[in-house]
C-alpha cells in the first residue's frame, strides 16, 4: 500500500467514552498529511450531546461522506459513532487514509471506506445523497473554491446535512474566500445560520443544517492548538 514505508508520527485523539483514536501523520508531504485543528474541533463536536437522542447517536446507521479527509480523523470518528462513512481525498492520500482506517478498525461500529475524489469531477462512485456531508478546513484555497462548491452541490440531497468546520484566517484573500463559500448556491435553500466572530486563526464550526445549534471554537474542547 502506498505510504506504508513513509515516516510517520502519531496524533492521539482522546474520546469522551472508549479507547482513543491513533492517527498517523506524515513527517513530509502536502497539507493533507497532518491533523489540522479544524478536524479536531469537528471530530470532538460529533461527540457532543447535540447528536444524541435517547442515548442513540444521530449518526447510527446513517450514510456519511467526508470531503478533503486528509488523515481521515473526522470520518473515523463518525464511523466509531455508528455511521457508514466514505472518506475521500486525492489519490496520493489513499495510502495514509487506509493506514489509519486499518489501525483504528477495532473501534468502528459502523463502517468506513476510502475513495479517490478530486473536487469538480464526477461523484457517481460515492453514496448518493448522503445523510451527512463533513467538511473540515477546506476553505482556504481560492482556486479550489468553485470545484468544492460544485462537488457539494452534486453530492447533497434535499435532506443532506452539511457540517463545515474551518479555521478563521485573516491574512490575504482568506476572508473573501470564506464569504464566497457561504454565499455559494449550495446553501441557497438551506436554513440560515450565523458564524460568530472568533479569535483569528481559531477553528470555527458552522452547522449548516440547524441554525439553532451553537457555533463552537477550539477552546470549548480544551484542545492544544499547534
């Protein structure tokens, strides 16, 4: 498998209940080779009481697709919580994704698989109209914005819930990119929502399917920001 002989370092992610997730990261590589703070925030958010009804997690038995999965942390957390997950990223990250899936498979209560996806290209090989679409720290590169929005539009169904976590960046064009993302046509017919101003370079989370849910930042989870 590609990447198996690469040099790794491990990020340990504690869970509210049960054994910790152990996520391998590459010592050298592109941005998808490490666990970013926004992925930690989204993964921890999935464990909060907002997703539990009568002791059952909302993800139990649901279909989930994660875009720009990188190391696979968020998708793995969803699968541990009972979802049937497809994590997606470019071809060069499939080795890392599958390594982390294999290393944590003993914790999975749903299912999880990795598939190649380049934003802006066909999504026909992915589960159609998933119940949840997860997006962590994918809003930072202007050239990828339109392909990402197109992919989300093609993938989402009428009842799909999109959970988006991103790091609020104030340098360069990043503020404009964030505005363009949330003004994208994919959100036109979805509930309105608010994104509260946070400290610069702190991960922010927008729940695009329930505007009544609060926006979370990293300090709610006492996460060490690297």
